[in-house]
């Protein structure tokens, strides 16, 4: 239908997070700034393809996805490629973005390079947001009102 925007669960959850003052404060503490681009993805997408989208913005971005195991919103902050960073090998063609998220979470940050980039970039995970007053009897955070 003309004029309609398809909204993924990832986009809805990012909108909820950015729509709350507490969520914005949490993101700001981990490198997010007002009007920073957010690239939505799914764990099985090619890391090269996702970083191709990141490149289009010409600046640091957040990359967001829903973790397929936990259904949790995951975010990484991705810097622009920078010649001052240690050069690393290009990610394998079959590398999925979900594995880059896992590596960043395991290592605290990860230096990587995709086939489109001459220089390396850094991805660091943003800790999961847990609203102070929004939990359910199961202990799972409830979704924020938009």
C-alpha cells in the first residue's frame, strides 16, 4: 500500500527505546548521540551487507537486531573505518551479523573489517536496557509504552 511503512519488531523496539527518556540516557552513556543513524538487521544477514548499509551514513551508527535465542533487543555501536586502527583481515564472506554481535559481546569490543572497507572499524556492544520500573511478574522487562 502506498504511504505505508513496514515496521519490523526490531524497528518497533528501537522506537520504544528511543521514545523514552530513560532509554535515551542509557544509550547516551554508551556512545549514542541525538540523530545517530540506526541500522536494523536480523542475525542471519551478511555482515558485509549490513556494513554496506552502515557505510551509507558516513558516520558512527547503532546496529540493532533481535537475538533469535532470547528475543532480546541487541545493539552494537559501530565506528567509522579508521586508518589509525590496527589493520585486520577482511571478515569471511559467510560471516553473519549475529556472529559479529556475539564476538563484540564476548570480547567487550571487536575490531573488524568488511570487504567494502580499506580500514578497520570497532564494534562495541551496548548493554541491554532494563527500565527501572518496568518489569513483569516473570522478571522479564515489559515493553515500554510508545
